[in-house]
């Protein structure tokens, strides 16, 4: 285990995004990070889990609206049609990139928890006037406070403001919350491992969102329904 820690103990210099979408996420997050975060400790977020869970479940109606054939998943065509209907100004390439990024199981269909991640990415990437119109059409104003909390939490975790969270940053964030508790390092490592899906030692906003939906219990409900 020591070898693994050593490998990714320090943030990687000049970390390169793997896709154009990831590069855009990092740029958008860095813009947000320049304004700082209202989150003061990870504990304050944990206390908000039930409220965040309740808010995210309200996305179910939007999900069902997008899922035209009611098969429990949104395919690429359904997503394109919905974006077109709502006048969300993404190019076809951007929609494809978003779909591939959020279809984490690569089963050519987005389940509910994957759809929540997509909505939050749309929220982060589209802060222009046209996007505000689109957000209001799909009922996102009611969800904006929740998405804002998620963005704020990531900003709090990303201490060096490079658009990624490293193991060191996660340990630092948890230590700030649990001063003096010997188990805090283990808690931080467990949380980090849950976020670092591709095991490359760095967590982007998308990976953070997938872990977060699982932490608040969205994924559990999906597994029960499956």
C-alpha cells in the first residue's frame, strides 16, 4: 500500500485532461475556484446529505420526461432530442462527449444517477444567458442551490485550485474537519478511493459527482430497482 501512496502522494505537475470535455470542466471549475468556496468543512456537507438527496430525487420527473420510451435509461437519441427541444446550445460532438462521459457503465443508456451527473455538468458548463433559459425550462432553478452546493464542495476540496482533487487535498480537507481523530486519514483515503474511479490519483468533477450520488444514497435506490 505504501508504494501506491508514494506514487500519487503529490499532485501531478501539468496534469493533462484526457478529453476536450474534461478540459472544459477543468476550465469552468478553475473559473469558479477563483471566487472561493462558502464550504468551511466536509462535516457541514455530510450534514446536508439528506437534504441534497431529497433535492436530487426531484430530478426524477425531468429524467422521465427525457426517457421517451420509459425503459429506465436515456439513450443518445433521446438526449439529443431533449436538448434540441429545450434549446440547449450544445454541438452534436459536445452532446456525444457528455453522453459518453456520463454513461459510466458503457451500456449505451444513462441511468438516473448518471443523468444527475449530466445535469450538474450542464449547470457547470453553461452559465451563459441561453443556458439560463434552458435551465428554467427543465425546472433546474429549483435544483440550482443543490448543484451550487456540489460545485462549492469540490472547490473546497481542491486546495491548489487546479481543477482536480488529489489524495493530499482530500486528507487535508478531512483533517480540517476531524482534528485530533486518528482515524481521519483512513476516512480521507476511503472517500478518495470512492471518487478516483480510474485510479490515476487525481479526481475530476465528474468522478466526484458519481461518488457523491452514491454517498447520499441515489445509487442504492438504482440498484434496488435493477
